[in-house]
C-alpha cells in the first residue's frame, strides 16, 4: 500500500510517499501553503497549485500516479481557522489526486504524529509560527497559533519581529548596541539604519516568512555574545513551554501523570531555545517526559495517512522507516503567480 504525507508550512511544503513496508519511495519540496497572506492574489487556488506541483513531483519520482496512493493526509497551515474556507480546502486535493482517499486538517497534526509516532502526548511546533497540539484518549487539543499579529509566541516570526525592535532601540541608543545590530546591518545590506523600514514594510510588505527568516541572525548574534538576543531566545523557549503546559491541563493529564512531550520546527535547531524550553518544563510542578522527535513532520503525515486508512505501519515497518536515510527528493518549481 502507498501513503502520501503533506506537511504544509509558511515557507515550504514537504511531500513524502511511503509504502506499507516503511520504505520512503520519494520526497518533494514546494512553496509554502500559507494562503492567508495571498488571499487577494491566490488564496485557496495558491494551495491547489502547490499541491498539484508537489504531488506530481513526488509521484513522478516514484514512478507512480496519484491513483496509486491508497490514502493521503494533508496538513495545511491555517486549516480550520476560517470556517468558510474549509470546504474549498477539502476539495482542492481531490482535483489533483482524482479520488477522495485523503484527509485534510491543520499542519500541527503532522508535527505531533511525526514527533511522537501518533501516540498520546503533546508536540509543540515552532517554525514560522508556533502552536502546540496534543492527544489523550482520542481527544485532541490545540494551544497557541492565534496568528503572528498578536500571538505565535516563541516562533521564528515572533523572535525576528522582537529582534527588529531591539535593532531600532540599539540604533537610537535606547539600548546598548550589541553584535545583533551589525549582523542585521550586514545581512540586510543597509546603507542607513532607517532603511530597515523600507525593506520590511515596502519591499517585503511585512510578509511573515521574510521576517521569520531573520531568526538565524538572532541565533548568530546570541552566539557572538549579544545578551539581548540571548535573552530573547531564552524567553522564546519559556513561551513554548507555556503552550505545552496549557495543552497538558486542557487534555486532563494530572500532575502525577507523566506527559510525553516532543517538538518540531526550525526554531528548535537553536540549542539555546531547546535548553530554555527543557528547563522551563523541568521547573514546573507537572511531570514531563521529553522525547526527541521520532520522525520529521512530513513523515508523520504519511504515518497518519496509514493510520486513517485503517492500516497503520507495524513495528518492523516503523523500524525500517527510522533506519532510512538520504531519501530521494524531487525539486518543485516555485510559484510565481
């Protein structure tokens, strides 16, 4: 049997095709599928184009057709946040696959299914945005992810936006200047500090993925001894731990019950964020078992597809999948529409 996982994100969408033996048949990467920012110029149609290119690439790389896919799970950013869009998002994959053997939901499920192997527990995601998702006894709960405008604490966007505030204060002399200031000047090729306004607001149009992409500069600055940048990353780890603790309480895990926790998303590549997150969990009254992610989110999506089909991968297949390395990845053209 063949299962397709799709992990949509703010900056990229990953596709993974696995079979029932745990063999990764092909992968592909495409443009981000966060359609809110592009509603005027594409919206759900943008998502459909991303899916068409990615599914075509991954099935082509495997020598298969969409009809060969027994079930697909498509995790889409923003899914469920605008009730009026759900029907259109649900219909979009069918036009590409040519059948209804698929399920759509929010991309947070991909991170949970991948990191914990789809068992009870909580996964916290910190990529362009942030949120936590957990399940216990068949019930799912989401915390966070209320949009970058007034939430997404601990995310790459949240870190970068606050770092830009630090830069403005350093430039004014309201804050002692640290390595962050010069690193941002070089990264953005600023001719004058005020040019950052033109870049962020005019050239980037405040686009969340462009801003979020500044987070590695913040990590570099912290490593270079910038105390303000280091404090920001530590605060991000604490905010992500708060998402987990809230999800634990809402799911009904008692303080005496050990709650499995894992994480996914690019922000967790920062050791400083991971350490702060781990420390914050350990300092609370509840008992947590922090687990390294078993699989990346796109593989989790494929595993969830198998589970939804009623044919979850067995122990040997999961072991084979864990042992797999250097999977085939097909390149997908960028969406210039």
